[in-house]
């Protein structure tokens, strides 16, 4: 099954607009920066985050990190990276995880 998923993801990226692909890459980088700024993440949350990234489910990966960041009292650099990811994804003002992040960033 992973080979089929990989082929589908490669196809998805091959037909996407180059600007969209670049945005996905920037968002992924912001999410990785946020993850690396978190002092503690459970194995389950870490696996879920990685799985969402592997499937290009950036919004779901963002939600996982925002939830963990809130629970763990994340440092400012984590919240800043999450805010950059939210901006890159142009999350709406009614997105719960984005609102949580914006409350911490100011």
C-alpha cells in the first residue's frame, strides 16, 4: 500500500501548480520548525504528525502540533513557526487551531 500512496502523491504533486508546490514546501518547513521547537511530543502525536505530512495533509499536521503546543506550553519560537504555517495556508479566522495559534502570537 505505501508504494501506491507514494505513486499517488507523486502524481498529485506532478500536476499541481508550481506555486502551490512551493507553498506546500514552505508550509512543511514551518511545521518542521514548530515540531523541532517543541520540547516533548508523545510518540503517538509524533507518528500522527509524520503520517499527515507524508500524505500532504498539512492542515491536519498543523492541528496536531497546535494541540501539542497548547498542552505542553510551547516556547514562543514554536508558536511563531505555527503562525507562519497558518499564514502560508491562509487559514480562515474561524479555524480553531489557527485561532489558538494567533492567541499565543498576539
